[in-house]
């Protein structure tokens, strides 16, 4: 009979992350970090338990089974959280492995609760990679897949691509397939599915995806009737772990400095585009103000020519505060908006959920904002449950007030022309600012393509159109080349190199 033993690890919190530790770390012993990614139900929980039992030196004849993770079916039924859980297995070095293991699990990733929960997983991993005492390198990224798989579903590809988007291009050599529910036979259909879906991963000498087989029946109670079959199941998993051990020993780890850079770039890119869209919206409000002011002044051109006093209703653009839905999502998660009080801009909204204070927000770099116009220090920002919104109001002004507004310095005889000159100059400045903001978006796209292993999609046509209107032939050429690479990648089934902005304001931004 197989005796089940539920391991009770020490549970600690690292910020909003959960860490479960067995044993005590030996600073003189090496440690290997493994990140597991897979669709809910792929068998990650049993796989983690199998790795723990192998590390502890448990054999089939011991008729023991240790569980550090509860059965996956029970976990699904209880609708576990989106927390990233870190399992540390210390104190068993040289039983079967010459090193300890840290297993990073993404439970529930890609489940039916929606993309917004997947985004929390990404944020959690970001925390883990940049936190003191967190993980600064990964030796293997395991794509957990069932042996019966004959095609990579859209959902699975979405999951793999989302996590791959965290890493730099060098991590490809660390990505492997961990095939569960295997009977030990060659997993040809899984390998073919990976190739067809063009999942980036390490390749073996046969140019196949590097993969390892595991059986998920090890926790089954041993009886006379199934003892032979379970012995085979144990041997499949032991062989898979033995081969995986060699891979971990021979493959250099992926340092996560680039990963943090990719994550920061993605977060800042999205925040920049959102802020960019809002700044262009405000520019257009101010341009409307100028057009209407010019029209109002033209209606009083005769009075202006004779230097007669007059009053005129003109629009005035300004920014007001608007309440948003905010509050706490859970331990370590605070939903709100990071806003600059100096620029009166929304620097990180609506996706700022981790930082409790502006100084901790990902859009901050070296104490300054990367999103707002003046790149103001973090101390000029707040994180609250409101955002700035552009508005316009109409006020009555006299000719003297109009002249004062536009700082008249010319002679009285030139005043009638000066008002229009200043309006034209302001329109010119606004147009230049809009052009500069489009250039910023272009630079973000280029940079992200350079550092990311995988990024999701955005159509480039609108940006090309805007750059064409601007007359920037060189950027149009480069964007067109980028579009061509994307088209070729799609045609050949290679990975997309589009850049994703997961909010519809991009279209409005580029078509406005």
C-alpha cells in the first residue's frame, strides 16, 4: 500500500508572493530554479510532487508518496488563487540530485477566470524576479503538456506566449517540454504539435524540442493487481527526472536582468501609449479651442480694426478630476491610478495594481516618471482613485483680457494681427508636440522588438499612415519593414513580432 504523506512546508510571504520551504538552505550547495507553465489540468501539481519525491530519494518499493501540492482536481474545485507559488526543496542534496530545487508554479494560469487574472500572474512573476530574496535566474522553463496532446490549442499557445513574453531572446535554450501522463512511449504527436505551433524551445541533437516524460499515476495506491504497472510508471518518471537532471547540469541559467528589462519596457510601453493617447486627446481639445477662438475673433474683426471695446465668448480647455473604481484586490494589490500633479496627467492607468505608492510604480525609473511630459520625480505623483480628464468651458472675455492672455508686446496698430499670430503659433506648437509623441511610440515599438523573445500583436498600418502624413520617410520605411517581417512570420507560422497594446485606445490614438 502506498502511504501518502502531506508535507507541511514553512509558508512565508515575500511581498504579495507565497513561498513554501522544506528544509534549510545550504549556502555551500548549488540550487536550480525551474519555472512551470501550463494549462489548468495539465498535471503540474502531480509533476511538482513527483519532482519532490525524486529529490527526496523516494522509490517505488518504499511504498511512500509525499505531497507538497494538493491534488490538482481538488485545487480546481476550490478555484485556487492566481498567486505564483514558490516551492523550495532543501536538505536532500546528494540523495538523487547534487543540488536543491526551487520550483516556481503558476497555478490556475490560463483558467476560465479571464485574461485579467493572467495579467496578475505576470505581475506576480515580475515581483518575484525583481524582489530582494527573489529569483534572479532560471535554469529551465518547463512547458507542461499532456502526452495525449496532438495539437497546441489556441489557449495553450496564448499561455506559453504570454509567459515567453517575459523573457529575453536568450531564454529559448532553457525552454523544455515536460510531458505528463506518459506511458513511456515516444511523444511524437506532442513534438509535432510543438513544431507546428512554432513554440520556441531548446532543441536536441535530432533538432527536436527537448522534452522529458513523466507519469502521473505515482500517487496511486499500490495493490497486487497494479503493482507491475505502477512500477513501470515510476520508472518512466525516474528516467524523465534523470534526463532532466542532466539538462539542468549542462545548461547555463537565464539571468533575469533582461527579463526585468522586458517587463519594465512592456509596462512602460503600455503606460506610455495610454498617456500618449490622453495627451493627444488634450491637444485636440486645445486645437479646437484655438479654432473656435479664431472664429469668434473674426466675428469681431470690424471692432478690432477700429480699436473698439468688445466682449467675446471663447472656449477654455482645462483638466478636471474624475473618480474611478479603485480599492484593494488582495494582499499586495492596490488598484488605482498614478497621476502627475505637475503635468496633470495619468501616468499609469488602468493597470497599476501592485504599487501602493507612486515611487514603487513600474513607470518610475531612477526616481522619475517615464510617462508624463516633464518626466517629473515620483514625489510629484499620487496614487489615488481618480484620474485627470480633459474638459472645455466657455467664458466671456474682453479685448483687453484677450490681449493679456496672448501677451501682446506689439504696437496698438498691430494688435489686431498679433492675436491671430499667437493663435497660429500655438497651433504650430501643438502640432509639433503631437508629432513628437508619435515618435515616442515608434521608439518604444523598436526597442521592445529588440529585447523581447515574444510579443503579442498590434496592426502597424495606422502608425505607418500617421508617419506618412507626417512626412517621416525613414520611419515609414522601417515600420513597413517591420510589417513585412510580421507578415512573413505569420505566413511561415513563425512567432509574431507584432507589439501588443491590449486596449482599444491605440486605434483612436493613431487614427485621431
